[in-house]
C-alpha cells in the first residue's frame, strides 16, 4: 500500500508526570526522537518502570505521546476500565496512606519521625506498584480483605516509628521492615472467607489451626516473588511469634524469631490496641500505647526490643 493509502495516525502529548502515576500503560506510549521519528517506550498493559522514567527525565524528556485512535478509546467503557485498572491500586494506597499518617500525627509522633516514616512508606508503595506480581498479590489482598489494608499500612508506618529508636540505620532495613509490615497479613488470601474476619478466641481448635497457618502461607507466597527480600518473607512468617513462646504458628522463643519480625509483631500489637481504643472512643497516643505495653506485656517481647521502646519514650520521636 502506498503512503497515501495508509490511514493517517495523529498523536497527542502526555506529560511525564502524568505517566508516573500509572501502574500499567492503558495504551501504547511513544517517545519522539530528534529526527522526528516515534519509538515505542511502553506497550499497552506493560508495567510502568519508574526507574526508566527517571532516566528519561534525567535526559530532559518531559513528554510522551499516544495515538489519537488509542486516546479516543478512553471515552468508551472499555477504555475507562483500562485507566481505572492502571490507577486504582496507586490511588487507593495513596488515599489510605494519607489517613494513616494523619493518625500518626494525632497520636503524638514528632514531625521528624512522621516525615521519615512517610518517606519510607512512599518508597515501599513504589516497590509494590513497580513489581507486577507483587502488585497483583496486594491487589487481591485489597479485594479479599479491604478492611485490613488500612491496618496493614498502619502497622507498616508504626514499625518504622519503632525502628527509629534502634541502632539500625541502613535505608534497606527500614524499607524491609515497612514492606514486611505492609504485607504481614497477605497470607489471609489462603483462608476460607468465613475465617478471614473471624474472632480467634471463638474459633474451634481446627479453625484456629487453619487461621494460624496464614503466617506460613504468606511466607510461601512471597518467596515465589523475586522482588521480595528474604527478610520480608520471614517477617510475614514470624509476625505472630512471641519471645515467651506464646505466639503462633510455631511457638518460637526469643532469638529464634527473626529480628525484624519482633518489631513488626510489636507494631501489630500497638496498632490493635490503638484500633480498639478508637472503636471504643478512648483518647490515646503512641506514648500511652507503648507505656501500656511495657507495663502489661513486656515479658512477651525480646528484652532488647523493650529496651528500645524505653529509649523511644525518652527520645524526641514522640511528643510529650
């Protein structure tokens, strides 16, 4: 066919900042070269690689292009669904994240601690969004246990706050801790629906055993994903273990519990206390929650972890 006989394809521009907000591309996306030619940078349905976008930005690229024919589809029901699927995970996490950090401020976390936890949380959300398999797993978790997503994000943020009083300074440690907190209950995907929101104290011995298996199920799921560090999988496996052996599913004691899991397990206890106070209409703060745990449950947690909690109370990380 001659060039005159081909249908003319016109393009429209899209900003790099807009593309950054997507998880996957809802249509073919192009970059314009200096000689006027267009090259494909993302195909429809492909994950948006944030590192790749950063490299383009460093080279001065600010604009991408899509054909008008593709863009016209955005007005159809199918096109709208494509855009919704590409952005819903990011938007949902972003909105929930803001409410979680509003809670942290209200609970008396200092501005510096708040800013650090928020920065780590943003990195961790980006890690979830960037990897298609991890993103898909968390998306399923959102669908199955929508009410638990805010809890998971609060545990993630609280873990970062608790870590601020320890000697762990590597950014990767904070990120693994926060990611483990975010994913700690992802094993709930393996549970029958009637057990996902069940009361552990009212379960039959058999149902309780099945429920307690969600920690190991979560680990088994995550070790299949290359994007998830081993430390994160172990956090998920051990987040219900307690130093006195009273935890589950294995009843591990003290040094046999993964060090990062000790922090996430502690954060989980604090967040559950906070949620109970909120539901009952009781005023509280991180300081009160930590003091209450030290006074009533110190024997259940690692001695060094309790020592770090006392250091947290004495620091400027929490408002007085």
